[in-house]
C-alpha cells in the first residue's frame, strides 16, 4: 500500500516537472519511461548520459580497427601521412605485400599459421576434453592435487619458460631435428602444452553441469566409459568445445614471443604474427600500409571460423535431459 | 528374466555412513517388488547397488543365480528408469530408445523393429523424431520406459519414476506401468516414497527405514498385519490411530485403559493374538485403523464396553466418506519409530501434495503435536450427519486393533 503511494507520488512529481518545463518553454517533447513529457535535462539525467558513455566506449574499441582498415586501403601506405579520413582508397598496400617485386613470403606465413593454429586448437580440444572427462567423472587418487597443479602451472604464462623451452628444444633438435628449433611441429607441441591447463578447467566446468544420471543411464544401457564420453558427453558439450577451439585459435594466431624465440632464423617457417612483425619492424613507417593489409587478411580465418561456429555456440543444449 | 536375491547386503560409505544394514530380499522371477520408505532410508542405494552404480560393501547380490557383485552394470542385463528420466537430449526419441540396442551392435533392421514395437506399446510412434525437450513430462517418462522395455532385460529397476509427474498423470502412469509389467512379466524392483504407489503397484512391498528392512509382504498383509509400529504408522492413509494404553484384566476379558476411559478388548482379538495375555498390567501401544472407528449412531448394537465418548474437532467430507478428527484422552505414542513414521509421512505428503484426496487428512495428523492432544481419525459413511463440535459416541472395533510392545516396537501376536 505504502509502495503504491510512493509510486503515485513519483508520478506526480514527474508530471509537475514536465509542466514546469513546458511553461519555461523548454518542453521539446522528450518522453520518459512513464510516458510523461519532460525536459531535455530530465531525459539526460535518466537516460542520455548512458549514450555518451556508450559512444565513448565504442570509439575507444573501434578506433584501432578503423585505423588499421583505413591504413590498409589508403593509397599512401605511410603511417606518418595517414589521415583520419583518407583522400583516396586503393589496393596498393595489398599489392606491395602480395605481388610487387620484393614482397615478403606472406602466403607461406599464412599457411604456416593455419597449420599451427588448426593442429593446436584441435589438439587442445581433444586433449582437454579427455582430461576434463576424467577430472569431472572419475574419482581417483590425486584428482584434486592434479587439478590444482594444472591451475597453478597455468598461472605462469608459457613465455616465462621461454628460455627453458628454447634449451629443451635445442637438445631435442640435436637428436631429432624434426622437433628441434625452427620447426613448426615443435612450436605446435609447445603451444599445446601451454594451452591444456586453463582449457581443461573450462571444459571440466561444463562437463560438471551435465547431469550424472545421463552417465548412469548410459552405463546401465551398456556403454563403456569411452562410449559415454564419446556418445553422450561430447555431443552435449559442443558449445564449450567450439568456444575452446575458437579461443585457442585466436591466442595461437596472435602469439609472438614463443614463435620469435623458437623459429628465429628460419624465415620459411615463420608464422603470420612473427613474419608480419619482423616485416614491419624493418621499416615501420614505410611498411605500415602493407602490414595493415596483412593484419586484415590474417583476421579473415577467425572471422570465417566464428561465422561457421556460432550456430553451435548456443546455450541450453542440455534442455530436456532431466526435468528442470 | 530372472530372480534377484540380495543376500546379507551392507552398504557402508567411505565416510563411515552405514546406509544399509544386512538387507535380505528375494525377488521372484516376474515379481513386482516395491521398496518404500522415507527419503534417505537407503532404498535408492539398494536399487543402485543392484544396478551396479554403487559398490556392495558386504554380502552377495545374485541375479538369476549368478553372483553380480563384481560385474559392470552393462554386464548385468538390467534396465533402469531414473527419477529424472535421464534422456539423452541430443538424440531423438528413436535414438534414445535405440541407444542400448545400438551399443550392443544389433542389426539395424532389428533395432528399428524393436524400437517401433516398444514405441507402439507406449503410444510414442508419432513422437519418434522429436527431441526430448519437445515432449511433455508424461511423454518423457514414457520414453524412459521405452528405453527400458526395448532392451528386453532380465530385470527392470525403477527409481521413483513417477515423482516428477503431476498427480493426475501419476495415477495414470501408475496403472500403465503396473499393466505393462504384468504383460511383460519382467522382474521389477521399484523404489518409491509414496505409499499409495507401493500399495497399488506391488506384488509385494518391502518397507525400509534407516537402512533396515522392516517388513516384506503383500500390500494386504502389510496393511492388515504390520510387523512393527513403524510399518503400522507408515502404511495406510489416513494413518493408523495410535495411543498409549495399559492392558488390564477385567473379569474374564481384557480392557485397554484409555486415559480414564476403558475399552474392552474383543475376545476374537485375544484368540488371534494370544500373546497379549502376557502384557496385562503393562503399557503398550494400541493402534486402530480409521475405518475401524465406527459411528455408533449407525451401529446401534455396538457393544457398549467398546465405545468412547468424544468431541469432534474437525470434519472433512471426502464424498465417498467423512473423515472426523477427535482427541482421545490417552497420550500419544512417541517412540523413535513412530516419530520416524510420522516424519516420513509428512515428507511424502509434502512431496506429493495431492496424491489422492485423503492425503490431506494425514497432514492434519502430522500437525497434531502442536496442540499436544492425541488426535484420532475415524472414517464414517458418506451419509453421516456428524458436525463440528458434536459430542458423539464412537465404537472402537477392538477385534481389528493392533498392539505393539513399547520396548521393541514389534507387534504383539503370539
């Protein structure tokens, strides 16, 4: 009763405000949530300031993208002469990167990155899903310590261990050159090792939310552990698997520190991030345009994967399993 | 098809909790055995041990004469229906039902034929292409049943399969499952906390409390001849009336002293339960079913020494009869067992708010402790004129009364 009264009072003050605004001549017809007319000041205090914040955030987020895109398509190809609104658009920068005499081996780098990213992401999904299933569904000695170890190791980024990894690969390369320094295969293995911790946790969290009755039901129906994993759990976990794949892909394609340390000196095995970074560093101002063009091309695979994957990233796939 | 034998089964969890103590149960080939008891009494644990989802701490489980303790669930040839149905949400109804058959690598044509036959039995044919989430609760329940029957297993295990359904559907599925089991003749273990399900569905009913088997008997025997005070208080709706009395000898017959009033014990009862003679002068628990409380207005020739004069506290017209509640002067029976039975009833009533019309009456009984009075319930005929606050005479049919030893909780028989 008292709450109703309060609401009525608020409504009245709003009406009064609106009237006051009209009398003062400022009533330009803004309509508030309650349907009453009120002045610009009232609208701004209620809603308008949010638009300002949103606009600011948008500009903050999109300006770098805009800068790279205009950089790639502007005809100058020069960082210092790039304008906020370019005078003319051209594909000169793409030509300089891909076909002009003296262009870098961009497509080799691109292919290298694709191979490394796909193998790493796929491997991460498979290995982490297997590990997560064990951690989520089995009870064994060392389960909790194992999970905590994964978490703690994950807290130190892979690049911290870059010297150690470098030395290990150097030794391995002495015996087995295919997994030594400068090899994409060894880089992929290092990426895989670095990815497993956090992604296993992520997938385990999702597995935990799949009702145990499904496992038990499958068990009684005659399924082995692997069949339960493969036929029941995995299909239900597709959204998180896609997310993990995507995250891993993005992280891997952007990774620079390890690639730089491990692939040093073997230009044919450069990944996109490493190749482009070295390319632009050799002449930052003049090579800015082609670099921006290369960045845009390297973003396309992620865009494509996201486009095809988004229909799998739907929540509520488990709806209907058990009465909710 | 096979019999299931639980031979001195114990379940002790790693944390030391003793969930089941020395459970002995023989389920005949083709029998419908219902296990009933309050929540947390261990009945589901027992079922899961038979399924192989829980380890057996001690004792032996045999299905069809073979020891099963160490066998994986998939090698036990049993099918289980879960309370939550546990349907695979990513599979169609057809694939849900076919799941177990495909795992066993049956030929495609046979899988199809068997799934379609099961679907036809359960009226699911038109839903075979749907996903579980597009089904109603009752249909999901049927798919879960279909998944069990299509396997043609040696035994069905059902863990409260109806408790997620609304009251009307539950009654309907109750009849359907019982009929289906009867037709298929598959040995069935059925767990429920709902005593109505237990009474209506089971060939035999096993009552379990706190991990201990209380009694196994046909629903009729369980109702008419309970072994102990827990079973007596748990089975029946509305529940059995109980009071503390002292058995006294009065000339050539026995009487139950009733807080001042005295009720003569019919000689027929003494013939059936001669052991009562040894309890003369001792405190015992007396139980009377509500239908054995008679309206003297209707039974005018009711023996005058088997009557109580009471004041009606509550009248509930159920249509088919009238439930009258009245306080009796004798104190309530408050042993661990009766409290357990009361709690169990209250819990099961709360879980199944309108299992049937009479369940409402029993919750009234559960509230009685607040007033401190011992409320009894009588079932009168539908044409009774008894009204609230009337003082009436009720006849106690002591020939059908029950007496229990207060120390052991066991029925006093012979």
